[in-house]
């Protein structure tokens, strides 16, 4: 049974953030359904990271039931054994989840940013994250020889200092997180859009700095931790889980705009109309000011833009759609597009699509076939009060 205020608060964090991550994952896959696109590798990677996070949350609850969050002197021998087992299980599930969610974010980058150098850097970072995950998975599993030495010691067994491996893994993890967050910012800054909107997009991608802050604080906690091993385990465990929770939410943020546009914004509009805006009702400006600035979506979506084939749910149109085409000229199959959705200026809607021609590949959101000549083609539509120019 849970006992102590700290144990109950830790359980509250686990339950609340697990629900938030579940909602983020559900919205990601709902967006894919709305766009009628196939699932990409980063979708599956985020799902794997989510299940690893669920596993870590499960073993954390197991530890809480057995006294985690209370001083070691207040625990029975059997409960101390559980805490030692928890340390191994939590370390393994954490390294799996944090490594895979980083790879998922980098994979998403390679789809939505067209710069070849940028994509090569992202691929190199994916390789580094993979090596990091495998290396520390081995370190955490083999810290004790045998693995059960910490809770079932034998005369010939031994264990390495856990603080050293934790400090090394956290330091490398923080550097990787910083690199992943900073990587897209120069490309976003070079987008041709109003400064206010550019800063909004950059701010959304910069939410990942929260995970960096958590990791640096975890390093501080590891170095200056609580002398009680069970209380120290609770503090580090919460920070480790918080890093995973924020990582999964940040990884899903760039993909969930279709859900906001299709469901959330209409619901907010209806809710705002139910309030008393005055005798003349809410103005157009009032309604637009209440809308959410968001980003996301990837891949073509049939029947969701003006001129697209009928069928499927149509997106609401009070946003600007900026498409960044990631083009590989050697293989038409590699041609992809990514949408970044923003709120439009009052009374106007703009749709810009940048794509690569060659071979008559369908243009997706451009509403027709790409020219057969090789090159980059830009199509822009302006919609004002229902008229298309």
C-alpha cells in the first residue's frame, strides 16, 4: 500500500502525465487518419517509446507500492529488495524510451526539412542516438555481475558505482537533447514569413528546451542527491519520467495540427459564440483572435484543401499552410511534403506549396500533376471572402 505524501504525489505525476502522453499519441494517429496518409517510421518509433515509458511507469508504481518515496529505514527487507530490482528495470526502460523518442524526432526532421545538409546531420545524430542507447543499455544491464548481485548477493559477485553510469548517461543525453532542439531553428528562421509568425513556429519547436532543462537538473540531482538511497531513487526516477513524458509530447506536437483544425477550433468557435459578446454578437476579429496558432501535419491529405478530390473530412480553413517539400531527384518515391499550419491574417487565407517536378508525379496539395521537367515549382493560392485568386 502507498504510504507517505511523497509516494502519493509521485503516483499523481505518473497517472496525470501518462494520460497526457496517451492523448498526444492518440492525436498524432488521428491526424494521420484525417490526412488519409500512411504511417511513417517516426509514428511507429514514438509508439515504441510510449510503450517503454508505460513500462517504466508501471515499475515505478510497483516501487511506490513497496515503499518508494519513504526513507530506507522505514522499509522492510523485502521492500528494499524491490527497490534494488526497480533500479535495474527503470534504467533499462528509460534508456530504451529516451533513445527511441530522439530518433523519432530526428526522423520527422528528415521528412519536413528539404535541405540535404540538414538531413545528413539529422541522420548522423540518429546514428549517435542509436549507439548511445545500445551502449548504455549494456552498461545498465551489466552493472552488477551477476545482475541480481544487488538484491541477491553472492560471495564472488560485484557491482559498479551507479552514480558514475548515471552521470555519464545523463550528460550525453543532455547534449543530444540540446543538439536535437537547436538543429531545426536556423532552417525555421530562414522561412519566408512574417517575423511574428516565424517566432511562433520557432517557439513551438523550442518547447524541447524543457527536456534539456530537466536533464541538466537531473545531473545536478545525481551529483548533489539525497543521501538516503530510496529517497534519491524517487527524485531521480521522477525526473527521468518527466524527461520521457515531455519528450513524447514534444515529438507529437508537430503532427497534431489536423486534429486542432478539424475538431478543436470548431469547438472553440462554438463555445465562444455561446458567451455574451454583446447585442451584435462576436465580430470576425474576435473569433479569429480566439483561434490557436499551431503547427503540424505531414504527407498529402486528399479532400482537405480547395481543389482536392472529394471525400474525407475537410479541414477548416482559417490557417496558413506552408509546405516544405523534401525532394530526392533520383527516386520519385522519395518525394514528400510537410505542412506547417498557422492562423491566417484576418480575412485572408494563403496556401503555398513547394514541390519538385519530374516524371509527372501527382502534386498532392497542388491539385494537379507536377510538370515533367526537373526543378522546384511553387504554387500559391490566395483566398479572400470565398474568392480564389
